[in-house]
């Protein structure tokens, strides 16, 4: 018992000492520090400098204006709906710049009525989603994107039709489309009468890209714009060469066959790009054009699509015909004749030239003495003659070969 009592007394003494040390070494409070601190020597205080309002810079941590809590509820003046599926509508709204979340499709009725809507002023996003089928749809007119037209053809025509700035339309196209050219599918579109460039190009590019995605996923199982661009370029060449659906897979096969054999495409259609989309390709143009679009000069495909394409041309680009043809020439009836060898191709060219000369001779007036057409045909025959045979043992890497006359 004595030993236990001594232990308790020792513990109490130690605790008493520790508490005393804590009290004696406690830091002084601000008030006591100010009271005990010596007063500094009085020095003259300079008057504050007068700053003009322009030189005063606010702290970067302080907002000039409080954030607007209703900014998420702002809607554009014009909204379009492409699909009746609520989830697809939310994706389209996100593309249009409307601040919605993926789960907001729960606020939408099913099905959603497609069309163009002008949301009332001051309405929130969630209220707009709940009442989306109650708002009237805008009256629309038909706009045409012709197959083969480039942006240089479509933008000025579309700007005149809708009275919009062509420069603003082109800027909005590049903002919404992943393709520099060919991002608008050929076809008919319904647009409202009162329109601005942003929703117009968002609608055209999104509608086109939905078809691009559908075709690509059907053939490749995926959609990647960087990968899809190659097929878009091939489809634009096919579109330039023919408008007949039955010939598109065959022309597609010629393109793939020549690429596989590392042959130049040598197609006049590749020179119908940009501002030259509807200009006749002349021998002078073939010699002087230094761009990568000149497939008589460079190997491979052009760097960009030539213009708008149809769904048939895209399908042909993904599914070429099973043929070994490497050449084709347009016949007298407008249809193309395909050949596997240059000899066959050349014979078809001479047949067409002979038919052309006989037609010119029968249709010419007896008193006419103009010999220019016949000389032009003779020059064409001379230009199509095969090159001289190289010396023995020397094989030309890529002899001049033509796919069209």
C-alpha cells in the first residue's frame, strides 16, 4: 500500500510541474503584446498617393462581376430537333451549344417531335425540355446541296438564298465540321426562313455526319473522321467521274486497283477542286497545275475531298466492284468502257475517235471549209500514241497511261 501511494504522489507531482511549465511559457496574447511592446520612434507619415481609376487594378482573386447563376439556363434563339429519340436530342443539343447533361433526357417526352423551335425569352432549359412538344415548329423551305459541288459553289449560292454573310457561313462550317471540304452530304434540307449562320451550318453538318457515321459503322464497325476522310476523297472522285449508280462501283475498283499497283490515278476529275470544280480540264491545265490534286503529276489520292458526295458514291467507295480493270473511257452514249490492259484501252479510244470523225464529217455543211475540228482530232490521236520502246533491259517505272481520254 505504501508503494502504491508513493507512485500516485509521484504522478501528481509530475503533472503539477508540466502544467506549471505550460502556464509560464504560454505565448502572449495580441493585446498584451501590443501593451508591452515598445513604441517606435515617431516618423512623418507620407500622404497617400492619389491614383486615377485607370491605374487601380483589382485583385485577381476578386471577380469584377458575380457569376451569373442563370447562365446554364440560357438558350439560343433557334433550336433544331433531328430525331424523336430523347437521348439523340440531348446529343444534338450539346452540339448546338446548349448546356445540358446526358441525364437530362429524362425531362424529355417520348417521342420528341422533330423540327425547328424558337424558345420563348427567359425560359429555363429544364422547362424547355419538359414542354418541348408544346412549342410551335417553324415554317421551312428547301435548300439543295448538289452532288459534286464544292464549298466555293455552295456557300455563295446559299448566302444569296438566305441573305447571310458568306464569310460567316464558311467560318461556322469549319467550326462544326471535321472536314475541310465535303462535310455536307448531297441532298435536300429543310431550313427556316429567318436563320443565322451558326444554326444553319450546325444543322447541315450534323445531318450529314449522322449519315457518315451510319455508313461507316455499317462497313467498318466504327466511325473515325480521320479514317473516314480517305473514303470521302474516293467517293468525291467517283462522284465527279459519273452520275450513274451502276458505274460507281466499277470506277471505285479502278481507283483501288491503280493504288494497289502504285500507279498514278491520272484522272481529270481530281483537278476539279475548289474554284475549278466546274471548269473544263485542258492539257494546259494538266501541265501547269502544281498542286497535289494533279494526279497526272503525283501518286496517291488528292489531299482533300473534291466536293459534296451522294450516298451512292460513298457506298461505292466502301464496296468497289470485283474487277481487274485499270482504265476506262467514256463511250458515245455517255457510258464508260472499262479495260484491263492499256492496249484494250487504246483500241477503245481509237474507236471512239473514228466514230467522232465520221459523225463530224456527216454533220458538216458541204460549203464549210473549216478543218480545225479534224486537226484537233489528229492531234489527240498523236498524243495517245504509246511511247517509244525503251532499250533492251530498261523497263520504264511508270509509262504514261491514261484512264480517260
